[in-house]
C-alpha cells in the first residue's frame, strides 16, 4: 500500500494501449498504477517499490509472463507471494493450466471490461466496494 493509503498495481504488458486501458480503469477504481513493458522490467520495478498486486500479460518480448511469474515465485523474497492476475488472448485449458503452474492467482482472457478488471483487482487486494 502506498503512503497515501491507496493500493498499488503493477501492470506488465508490452502493448501501450492495453496498459493505458488498465491504468484508466484502475485509477478510476482508486488504485495507484505503475507500468512495465515486459517481465524483466516488471521484476526490476518490484524490487524497487512495493506493489499490492501485478497484472501480467503472457506474450511479451525479453521476458514473457510465464517466465516472469515462475521467476517471481521461485525467489525467497517477501514479494514472491504478491497476487498475480494473468491476462492473455489465449483461451485454451492448457494456457490456464500453465499460468496456474507458474503461480497465477487468476487467468483472464482479453478483452476484459474495465469493471471486471477492477473487480478482479478488488478480490486480489481485499478491497470491498
């Protein structure tokens, strides 16, 4: 949680339009939002600042979402337990299973409405509306 009392979300996605869409939805819902363009940048940001939850895309350059989650979950650090929402255009059962194995709390197929996104983040952060 940030000093101002707002819960914080790190959005990790290589598409700037997706990041902007998520930012708009989550700031409207009262969250502080930061962004990363890939899993490597996401890990760096997590090591520098505390976040309450991450949203991570599956397909990204440099470090994809599954590698990001597996790396995050394998570290013996307090941030290893941060809740994670995985988003992807891939909707197969094998995709959901792979995300769960990597450490996802929820797996959502894009596109997702702004209201649904905020609801998932509320669940992951314990925010009641």
